[in-house]
């Protein structure tokens, strides 16, 4: 960890998910990363050591570091997404650690929605299995740009280059159907630490980087869309004070592109046009604002703008429509997707009613085949649907912008978030 | 701002932008939010972020302090000064009043902690004022049960948390819908670590109560925790007051906030100490040591 403040202030942030099936060593890998980066403290270690002993585990059970809830400890499984943090002098890392059981697809999608990178673990003895495909497909669906495939337990296959190559070509064949631009392969032993932080001495034949080095150096400069300027208005700031009597500021988080003082803008849906007067910060004005900054704009003209409106640059509007096509992941165990069902759709800071017009097909996430004859969409199912909204929404395709291309559906009877969607058109 | 070229934000500025976004969502999605203020460094950082989120307007929510009656004097003084400084509104919920009214019962025994007694006081002040969202400064790196909590954490009408039935949170879409009588706890600092908080305090030049810095104080060693001398702690037979240079890593009740021996008297020294620390900051909290899932159990009942 860097103690040099200047260096620390220069660090950037990488969010990644880890996915794997039961017993493929995911917890061991995370434990190893945290331990070797000195992010596990003595009292945490002591607590885990003691629990392991009480449970009768032979070695210190690193899974206990991440399994925090009582029922998880009792059942020895991970129920929910757990977030873990560590830092090297180069980067701060946020791990969304998601469980691998089939019934927890929704957690994997949740963890992947904010990730820049996904680590997929494969047991070197077993090669690519159904869960590997499922996890990779979810990473691809959520448009994660980098996958790092860790072929684990190399110690159990005699550090065999042939076995590694076999797994790699298996995976590559499957991955040709995915939409992930960067895939790296690393042979590791999470248990013994080979190629996790330090280069393995047991696998001279591997010429690539160890995992931590890869995580520290992977390029993440293109994670946000810096082309199409989008600013969903979150909150209108009106101080009503003597000093700021006429102040009317539009607060929000830049969802795409760059906004500068003087830029000609349009407000959607009204279509009113104006110019950015100032980009405010508590310490003074900013020259420009870009994704994902939280800022406040004032405009040259006094026009009516409220939460849910979107400020965009003139000549580069998003699509506006009451009909959208999307991939939907169903999250509710209490209710299935209803064709002709009515929901509230939350998209950026906007919220409108919607009708689930048509279920086009389901996706079999193990084979990636379209399933057209099964009309039941339940918890953890993924489907392509068309949706009609009660008012136009202003969006970009999810592929182009993860912020303006994503939405959730809320069940008005239970208030629960029942689905997550990615807009195709 | 020490931004990089090609539109990259440093990690601290990303965390800041995320927290400000969450605070504005709370103002927009809820009718009567409140900010739970403990006087600790995390809630002081929260106030700073809230100022930034709504500037030049005042904070659109009051600061609510659950006063155990066992607070460090320095914390109370600091709180009052800060409230004045940000022109904020302060609401104090008193644990003593809960005890006097018979809704809470003082623990008996050796060092009776009022930590758990904060629960009825907190739930009461929420109900009395109809707060529908309480902003808290808890972080996921603090404790293992917290690592699984959402930014928007739903509470039923009894204030209880159901960890196995949490709402999924994707991208930056937060669902604050609820039925009458329910409320939310919202944690804008979820993704911050202790180190991030200290670095941000340095970056923003935020002032803190002086108990965070090294000072000379009388204390007693109990179960390898250092407790500051106060009227609420009685010495055991084989114990005695010692004196030395100490400071707090977290600030809570005097009866359970352990201090560390330290000579760090400025932010840079503290950052150095945090980086070298071998114990988590809650490692000195007697309230967490009561059982392996002490935090989870308290949270289910409605703790912060």
C-alpha cells in the first residue's frame, strides 16, 4: 500500500468481478490477493483461524474471510455479492465477489454491472464446464471489456503446459461466440500462490504476466463514453438565499461525453435550447465536466427543467422512443415475467410506466441458443423482449453507453426490483 | 483536481462523485431524509460531501445525532461547531431519555455499553420525525456483515434488515420505493476504505475532533483494548489507570471505543500509521468482540 500521498492521489480504480463454480478455489484466490497485498489484518486473520478450528477445517479456511452472514457460515456457501477492497501503489481495486451456484445468476449480473473486468476461474483438471460458459456469457452480456481466465490448480496437473493449452483452446472455441474484445489466460495455483502476485517458478513455459500485474496494468481509459454528451438531471438546486437569490442549478452525474462552458445544449424531452453558463464546483468553476463526474450546471436561459430530463449537446441527440427492444434478466423469485405485464421502468434518473409487450425469445445461457417455445421467464432467466413506455425515454444502445442504455423494472405492488435490462434498440 | 489526461478520474474523485450521486438520489427520492451524525471522521466526511452535493443551497436534511450520554466531550463540542459552520439543523436523540422513559434498560456488569441502547433511541427518532431515509457513514470494509450491504438498504416497519432478501442494485440505478412505515438506510461511503477516508480528509483539508490525534490521557488496558478514563468505567481489582500518548481510530461510546498508543499528531502521520496497521480499525471496538456475528445481529435489529 502506498503511503506517499502524492502517489496515492494519482491512483486509478479498477472494479472487477470474480466468478467460478463451487470448489474451484475462488475464495482461496481472493484470500491470496488480499493477503499478499496486505489487506487482511491480524484480527481478521485471527478470527478466521479460530473459526476454522472450531469448524474442524484442516487449514485456515480463506472462504471465511468473505462469507460474512450467519447462514453462509452455517451452510458454507456464499449467498450474496460481497465487496472487497485492496490497493497496490498503482491502483485501488474493488472486487465484487459473486457466488457461483446456478440459482444466483442475479448476483453475478449485479456484480458485473459495474465491473471493468471479470476473472473467470477454471479448474485445470476439469476444463471448461457449464458454469464457465454461463459466467462468461454474463460478462459478455453486461459488456465487460476484459476477461482474465485463470486456469487454477495447475499444481494438481503437474504444471502441465499441454493441459493448460487444452483448456485455453476449449475456452477460445466457446468464446468466439461472445462479445468480449480482450481475453487473457493465466495458469495459476491460488493455493500455492503461483502466478498470482509473483511469477511461478514451476511454469517456465508461461511467458505472460502474473495476475496482479495484469490487474494493475490493464487499460481502462475507454470505460466511459467520452463522445456523446449526456447529462440526466438528478436534482434542481434553488438556494432561495439572499446571496444566491436567482440561482437555479441542475445537479447530476455526467453519463457520457464532455460538457464545457458555452456549449450549446438541448433539454429533453422539451427540446428547449440554451448554453451552459457555468460548470459549478464548491471551490469555484470547472472548465469542463466528463463522465462520471458529479457536477452542477447553470444555463444562460431560464427554462423549465426537472429531475428525469436529460441535457445533451445539440447535433448529437440520443434516441428517443416509446418502443424499446432489450435483453432482460429476471430477478424476482416471487413473480414471473408477465407478457402484457405493467411495471415501472427506471432509466437514468427518469421513471415512467411501461408495458411488457412481447417476449421474443429466451436465451439458454449454457448453449447460448435461442429458445422460442418456452414462454416462462423466471428468476435468473434471460430473455429478449420489447417494451412500450408511457412516455418517450432518451437512450443510447447499451453497447454504446452502459449508463444511458440500462434500466431496471420495478413491480408496483411489491416495490421490488424485478428485472434488469440492456437496451438493444 | 489532479485529473489525468484523456478524461480519467483518480480513484478518490470517482468515489467522491459516486457518493455525491447517492446523496442527491436520496434528496430526490425521499420525502424526509436525515443524515445520521456520530461525530466520527466518516460522518464528518459525509457532511463535507453533502455540502458539495447541494452547494450553494443548504443541506436538504438535518443532522441526527444519537447521543448515548457517554460521548467524548470533544465530540459534542465539535458537532455543535460543525452544525453552526454548515448552517445545518441538528436533531439529538437521547439514549438517557429512552432509559428514563423505560424503553431501554441499562446493561449491568463491568463496562456497561450503551451501544445497543442506541437502537431504540434511533428507531424512535426515526418514527417521531417520520424520516424515510437515514444517511449513514458506514463502509463495507469495516466489518464482514457490512460487506454485503447495499447502498440503499431497505428496512421494514420494525426497522429490521433482512440480509437474504436485499434488493439488487445494478449500474447506478437505485430503487427507494417502499410502503408506509418502512424506511431506508443509505450508505454513500460504501466503497470507501479507511485509507480512502483519511486521504480524502487530507485532500480536502477537513478538520477533525482532536481525539483523533495523539494526546495524553489516562486509560486502562482491558482485554487488550485501551479504554479512556471516564466516570462510566470502574476499575477491576487487578487494573490501574495508566497514562500515555493515545488517539482514537474510531469514535463511539467512551465505554467501548478503544484507543491506540500513538504519537501521530497530524494527518500525514496518521496515514502512515493506517498503512502500517496490523489491526482493522474496529479491532479496538469492544462491541464487535461480543460474538462472531455481533454486527450482523445488531444490524438486523435496526442498528446503523
